[in-house]
């Protein structure tokens, strides 16, 4: 145990010192070059370590994964589109895709609605009440998905009829006279998936609230006053005046939550591991890789995930360029 | 950024003064500032807050209940049955250390999180400096690639990385995990820090140049100190993200499992006792919650990092 701590300290000190020495050397190297060349080469030397890390950890593996997706389970022979066709034909994977689609449709919208509701309400409280309520709602962001799993297991837990219920939902439900329900196995209308989505909503609503609340505070008071003088109702003011002015932030929150949703792994893995029709694409990837030991299928699944993300990626890049042009 | 940690990647337009939770504008925004907030607002918001807190509260209460109590009655009974309240105990916490590997997992978590948080900062800051203050061919293209990579799920990298680490004999070691986090966190680090640096006044650089300072000196003496707020907010992000990460730890950590992996094992073996799971869960959350509460301001500023206009 002390060895581990020592190793960590060595890693940090060595890593930081190593980086400093590396940049110093790169800089010295550039200064050896004749005048003009020094300025030409130096930017690339400053970028080199970061770009190397990104290439090694993201770009090269992404290309490699694309290649694996056309190969068999041990990546020893090419099989063409077999991984894709067999996945898309399988009932299980169709089910997984359908669930992922539900997550995409429901969660970002729900997070925005709840975040906006809380932001609007908290804005009407006094400073102390506002700060307290916002902190309480923001806090689940710091709690990781696995800890959230431990927390919510106690909400959804079930005991056989006749025994005392220890889960909050069943405690309330049986208290009202119902029979205990195994919530996480209740796949009718994908109710169990909805319950997992509630967990993500619980974790992310605070994030939406913080950004949206800041944006709402930025709406000029004059426009609100003018509308009030004209006799507009509060609802009209909100939808016709506030919402258009915080549009950019709404889009940002939507995109960010959407990206988070597509990568959702831990919640589903911890709570159900995809059983009872709750599987999503990121969990399926993990199980193909480790339970089925099938590199080909796993790679094909991530490539499909990547394809689903292309519209988001294009949007993101365009948004960035528009921002840069406005600078 | 796999998992569920959210990170804003798109720049947002926000007023500068609203970068901390609950900050108020100087101007009064309510039509009648002396009026108290309406009762229904307080009731609705109070109910929402309650709904947000109760699940965590239930876990916290259960973590102090004896094994049999936790298995045979709901945590809320401590309020209805006084004997359940008086039997609360700290035993679960000592059991978590003696009967599970949570203590060792805590050390592993620290040994993974600290290097993964600190090492990328300098590397990303140098790259961000080049993007902000130097002219070179390919700059915009490279930047757009980095923005694009913010969206790419890190799962694309896992299978090839397993093979590379396997060839190097790194699988199942702590460096395998933190090196991966450094690589995966790099696009966000460069992006956030660059967004901040590009709002710093260009005159500072120009006058430093006139005084004969090299880029290296300007970076070290001027830009890096001026960028501390954004470096701090990236560090908090990365810390929370790495501490709570399950996927990469499951794949690369092997026997050296950090807290989320150990906690997940406890959740899987729930039959052996809910009370250990709850104590372990609370133990796992405590560090990120402390970090979060004490550095909340930087964290929120990081969320709106793209928006800080000079």
C-alpha cells in the first residue's frame, strides 16, 4: 500500500517535472534554429505532446476500431460486413437500439424541462434559499454513477409480499395497499428503462439548472418590464421573451446531455446490466467485449455509436466556427 | 468522457457575473423587490429539493443501521419506531474496512486520480498557448479536430488500447488507468484552456515581446499565472470524472480496483448485506462531495468556461 502511494507521488512529480524538462528542451531545440525557422517550428513543438497524446489515445485507436469492426471476433481475419448485419438482424440488438433511441428522445428533453423549472423557481427565492436549493440539486453531479446506483438500489429495492419492504418505492406502494413490485424487472412499456432514466435526470438536472439559471439572469430586465407594461401574462413572457433569449444555452445543454446519454454505461451496467430489456448500446459494447469476447461485434457497435453521433459532431463544429467568427 | 459525467463542450453566452451558484445581479430583477417569494414557489421548490435529497438521505441513514435492521425494515422506520433509532451504529464503517477491499480501493483511487488530474494540465496549457497566441499553418484545422473529438465516445479507443497495453505488459496496472485518463481528457483540457486564453488581452503578449521575452518566458511568467482559474476548473472536472469513472477502471485496472469498481462488486453481492453497501457508497462519495462543495465556484466557472468573454 505504501508502495502504491509512493508510486503515485513519483508519477506526479516525475510526470510534471518530465513535462517541464521536455518543453524546456523542445524550446531550446527550436532556439537553435536560424531566426525564421524558430518561429515556424516552435508552435508545433509546443503542440507536440498534446497532439501525440490525442493521436495515440483517440485517433489511432478509432481507426483501428473501424478496421476491427470488419474482422472476426479475434481480429484474425476479415469478414466484411458480417458483424454489422448479424447485429442488426438480432432481436436483442434491435431491442438495445430501441432503448438507446428512447434515452435519446426522453432524457435531454426531461433534463431541460426540469432544469428550466428549477432555475425559474429558484430565481424567485431570496439569495439564501436560492443558493441552498441550487446546491442540493447540483450535488448529485459530484456523486458518481456507481454511488448513485447504491443510492437508487434503495429506492427500487423489493422484498417478497408479507415481508417489510426496505425500498422507498415499495414502502410507499405497499403502504397505499399495493403488492410489492420488482420495479427494475417491469419491462412493460419500458417502465424499468424509464426508472433508470430518472437516475440520469437526477444526476444531470443540476447541471442544466446552473447554466439555464445564469442565462435567465442575463435576460435584460427592460424587455421583461416592457412586456409587463403591455399586459403580457407571465407564461407569455416566459415563452415569448425569455426562451428566445436563452436559446443558445438551451441548445448547449441539450447537446451536452445528449452526448452524455449516448455514452451512458455505468447506470445501466450497475443497476441491471442490461437485463429485463433495459440494455443500451454502451453496455452492449462492454458485454460483447468481455462476456462474449467478441472484438468484431464490440468494434461494430462502437462504430455504429459513432455514426449516430456524426450529426452532433457536425453541429458542434459548426457552432464552434460561428462562435470563433463572432469573437 | 464516457459514462454520464456532463461537460459543456459548446461555448455559451453568459454574463460574467453569473458564474457562481446563486449569484445575484446588482440590478433588481423582480418587479417588486420587497415582496416575498410566493408561497407556491417555495412549496414546489421545497418538494423538488426533498425529492432530490431523500434517496441520498436513505442511503446515509441505512449506513448507520445494524445488519438485521437494514435487511428487515425500511430506513424510514427509525422515525416511527424509536428502538430502531437507538440501535444506530458505526459498525458498518469499521466492517467496510475489515471485510471488504474498500480501504485498498481508496488508495488505488488516489493513486489513479492524482496523476490523471495534474499531469495533463501543463501539457494542455502549452498546446492552448500555441493555439491562442501563435500563428501557424494548420492551426484552425487542428483545433476543429479537437472540437470534434470532444463528441467522440472514448469507447472507440478501448479495444486497440487493450492490445497496445497487452503488448507493453501494462494491463492491470495503475499507470494503464491514469495514462488512459490523460489521453481521453486531453481534448477537453486543450479546448477549455484555449477558450480562456484566447480571451486574455493580446496587448500583454505584444508588450512582453517588445521587452524581448520569448514565447517560453511569456507562457511561464504571464499566461500560465493569468490562467489559474481555468486550470483549476479543468482540474476539478477531471478529478470528479476520474474518481467516479467505472468503465476504464473495469477494463484496465485489473486487481488494482479503485472505489467505483469495489463498490460495484458490493452492489452485485447485495445478498451479503445492504449495510456494507451503504457504508461503502457513502465512503466513495465523500471525497468528491468535499471537493465539489469547497470548490463549487470554480466548478461552475468551468461549466461556463466557453463563455468567459474578455
